[in-house]
C-alpha cells in the first residue's frame, strides 16, 4: 500500500491542485492525507473526484486555515475511528488490521501541548499496529533545523516524550532532510512514526 501525506498549505489555487495531480500520477498512492487543505465539503468532494478516489473523510477548514482530508480508493478497506482539527484516525482492514492516523500538530507555540495531549489520547484508545504520519509542526533535534534561532529544548523534549510515551519511533526518510522552509529557515516538521508492531 502506498500512502501520501502532504501539508499542501491550501488547495484553493489551480497551481496547488496541479501539483497534487502530478504527485499522484508519479507516486500512485492508494491513500492520500492532506493537512491545511483549506477546503469545505463541496470543494473536497470535487477534489476527490478529480484525483480519482472513491472515499473521503474531511475535517473542514476554519475559514482560510486548517482543514484535514483523507482520501482512498475502493480497493483499500478503511473504517473511520475519529477525527478532529489535529488528526484523522482510521483502521485499515488488510491481511492484518492496523491503524493509520494522519496528524497535523498545533503551530502556535503557546498551544503545542494540545497536540501532544491529542496524540497520547489516541494512543490510549486501542492497541494494534499503528502508523502516524503528517506535519507535527515540531522537530526532535536542533540538527533538524537550519537558520534562525535554535529551538528551545523544552519544546523538542515534549515532542520526544510524547512519542516515547506512545511507543512511536521515527521511520526515517529519504531525500532532503528538511520538509518546511520560510525564508532562510528550514526544518524537518513532517515525518512518519510507528509503534513496534
């Protein structure tokens, strides 16, 4: 199964939709998780049809920010568990039933802990193989940041502690080690983490 997770920073523009279609054509995912989609129900349904997927779960955007969207093809058996502005959590019915959570972390400094409360709560709901992917809006180490002032250790430690408490380990990456950029500052905010099973 191929899964695509992308913080698309809005799909209101034709350029962003073209970029998604190009990625989809190249990668041929069975499941797509989009954060910061900036879409309501009507536009999300239109996008689902345009990319050729059969099902979706949407947490609508709040005006011009936020919004989560999970789309999948009919050949993939997915059952919705729950969703919020932070996540879409589903069970994938495969040879082995496992859990997939598309995650978007709180971007505001004074509310970062809200993300970690949500992740710990999800951890406590069921035990099975679990993959969490998306934009956590945080880094684990200062080596995952280039430019700007160093990230305060307490923020990275809170993220590290949450992953540890949930039994989640980073799956690593290929390619550019930075997934986000603003001006001269680059960071690795996006990642996939999974439990041991």
